[in-house]
């Protein structure tokens, strides 16, 4: 079967802009927490902002490592030589 048949119903560029939208939302959470911490003077919110930055950085690193890794070849392909 053709593996690209499930992508026919999506708008052009949707698959490329998905990670960008998720990244912008992921970055906006720590930035908004820092802004709230600055306005309120809350140390707890500032600590949450730092933890959120580490979480976003870890998720970004995981995403990049997954994109750059080679696919695993299990050898069960009957068409392989």
C-alpha cells in the first residue's frame, strides 16, 4: 500500500508547521510564567518557570534526537537480500 495516502487530506504544509506551533506554545509557557513571577514577585512561580524551561529543553532535545536518528532495521523484511 502507498504510505502517503493518509496525508492526502491534510492541507499543504501542515506536517511542517506542526512542530513549529508546538515549539512556540512550549516556549510561551515558561516565558509567561517568568512574566507572572516578575509582576507578582513570587519565587514559587519563578521556580516553576525554570522547571518548565528544563521540560521544554528536554522535549526539544528528544524531538531533535528522534529526527536525526536512523531508523532501526530489524531484518524481518522478506524483500531484503
